[in-house]
């Protein structure tokens, strides 16, 4: 009996009990955005900033599920395609302590872009100066780590929300 319990405990420790994301961890988040687009954001929560672009009907928003760091768990990016590139306004991860967690929110002209090797590019402006940062998501640290370079933004195939 002790051998069986020891073996079970070893299996639990090796699989990272409590740290692995549920299979469809992003379903509630997608439902929130889907309902928001369907209702012109009458369901907007005070704890989740919704950028102006999401409320503007000229933008067709969608989402991308992609495993940014090859850990077996998809991350959720929300954005729109424009001028041959995808501009992302939201990045949700499965946080080992907090569950579904929005790690980045942007909009208002500030966007994230997906580049080669799943590097995330973020451009920011200070007057006429543009500052570009590149990040790599690392799930074991629940963090975006700064990296040198990452290439040009690319266009991604999005799954579109029905109400926008």
C-alpha cells in the first residue's frame, strides 16, 4: 500500500498538480467577449478595461489560440486584422496561481503583434519617437521576458466573434 501511495504522489508531483491549465481554460473569457460584442458592451465589467476599438463597429475582432512557449497550453490573444497585419489588444494566459489572467491590455493606437518564433512585439510612442520592445512568453515564470529582436509583425488567421 505504501508503494502505491508513493507512486501516486510521485506522479502528482511530476505532473505539476495545480499548475496545469484545464483543457478549455479560456471558455469563460471568450464568452465574456462574445457577449460584449453581441450586446454593444452592456456587460462591460469595471475590472476589465475594454478598449475603444472594441466598441467601434469598423473593427472586426477575433481571437487566436496559440501555444506561445510550447508548453502544451494555448494562450489567448484578441485583436483584429488591418493592413496585412494582426493588431492584438489583449493577451490572456493561464497563470499558475491566478488561473485565467490578462497579462497585457492595450488599444488606443498601442498594439501587440505576433512575430517569428511567437515573439511578441510592442510599439510605443513618445512624441515622434517610436520605441519597439520584443517579448517571449514563459509560462513557468508567468511572465513576458524581454528579448533582442523578433522580426516583423505577421497576419494571423483569427476566429471572429459573431457580434462585431
